[in-house]
C-alpha cells in the first residue's frame, strides 16, 4: 500500500511552519495529510471556500484554545501540494483572513507551475 501513496510537496514555509506547532497538532494534521495521500478525505478536511469546489482543502485542528490550519490541493491526480500552514489568530469569526487567502492563491499558482514543469 505504501507504494500507492501520493508524494507531498511542501510549498514555501509550510513544512517549517508545521514543525513549529504543538506535537498533537502536528500528529493530527499529519494523519489528515496521510489520508489525502491515500486518495481519501479526512473528516478534519473540508473544501476551502473561494477556490471553486474541492480542489483546495483545509484541515482545521483545535488545540487548547487555538485553531491551526493546513491548506493543500488535490488538483493534481498524482501529488499533494501543501500550500499553507498557519495558526488562525483572527478574532472575527471563522473566516480565513484575506492575507492568508492571498498567500494560498500565490502558492497554488506556484504549485501549478511546478506541476507543469514536472509533467514535461
């Protein structure tokens, strides 16, 4: 089964950012990403609004009084790109802050470029 796992490509600082999270959060997000590698969707993952369907997914993990998020794309059939990993600090509801949305859009474009380069 391990040879069927999709590889993960970390975009920008996403891997380093994840390593700074509490151990339990790293484990929970890691499990959700592993589920994505197997071609399935973890219960903690849902489509990120504003990206047209289920090609960009968001993992939400709550730990103590904090909320941690990891955003990845399953837009490509054979690879998972982790676009952004962050601790949500906004006190204005559950919406993802605009600066994070803009960063996700830039990193999604980078993932698309990397995928096209690798496909040639």
